[in-house]
């Protein structure tokens, strides 16, 4: 008998699709450059908030959103490779992909906040470091984007593989939150209540503010040289 089981809570689903949209926007605006780079910076701030939200939700969210439920331990990887894994959320290989994406996006955000384009734009926190260090981080920011695009392509390829080879739709549960299973879930979904959501949102907004650089004191205005007297 098939069972309809809740897998992904609403905050996790909103995070997932918001992340996909904003990362796509960041890549496009970064490639366009010019005036679009201003939006690139704004999208970066929104991504900071999203990542901090997901990290918080990974500890206080509902069952399958928590890192403890899907972090790929050696035992879980062995069970999956032997065909003995029977979890509902991210499988161990999928979890590796998720963690790698979060880590690489985090690297891009950290380097982007401190980068500059040598023309008219600089990262929101670039005034905190030297121009030389900012230039180095700018180069890393441009370099790692290729790795991020490659990882996204691999992620999409895995979804297609599961859909066409293993006949498992990974997209539908991320849209509806529910998954059809042969057996009833062993443990009910718990956690991720209103208090956890409020805490995660507050930390996300605090991260956006901290990354915006609005709290950085402006450089002192140089006094004008006195006019020569004749």
C-alpha cells in the first residue's frame, strides 16, 4: 500500500527555489557586467541571508531539513552503495552535492563581498581590507564561478538521471512537500515550528545587514588645501 509522506517543509521548499532563482540571477548579472553589476551585489546580499537561513534551519528545521538527518556519514554511504539505504530526504550522494553547493556558494559570497571590479564597483565589505587583498579575492571570485556552474550542471544531470533511469521524480516533492512511499514512515516529522522559523529569519536579516557594510564608517573627508595668498 502506498503512503503519502511529508518530506520537505514549506521553508525548505521556499529556500530551494529562491536559491535556484538568485544563483541564476547572480551568474547572469555577473556575466553581463556593466550596470548589471549593481544587481549582482544586491543578489549577493539576498543570498547571504538565504544561506544563513538554511544553516540555521539545518539545526532547528523539521526532520528531513536537519543536517543530522542527511549528512553523509561513511555508514550511510556504504548502505546507499549496497542498495540498503531507505531514507526519505536527500540520499547520501545527493547530500554531498547539497553540501558542496552550499560551501561553494559560501565561498563565492565571501570573496564577492570583498572583491572589486577595478572600475566603479566594490564589494560591500571591501573597504575593510587592502586593495591588494581585494584584487586577489576578485580573481578567486571569477575563478570559482566556473566550479559553481559545473556543480550546478552535475546537480541537474543527477535529477535527469533519477527521472529517466531510476524513474524517481525528485522535483515533485520539492514542489509539493510530499513523497509517495511503499511503507509508512518509521518516525513522524517533527521540529521546524514558528519559533525556529522566527530565529532563522532574524539571523538571516542580521547577516544581510552585517554584509551590507552600511555600518562601516565612511573615510574621513580630506581638508581642502588653503588658497595661496599673494
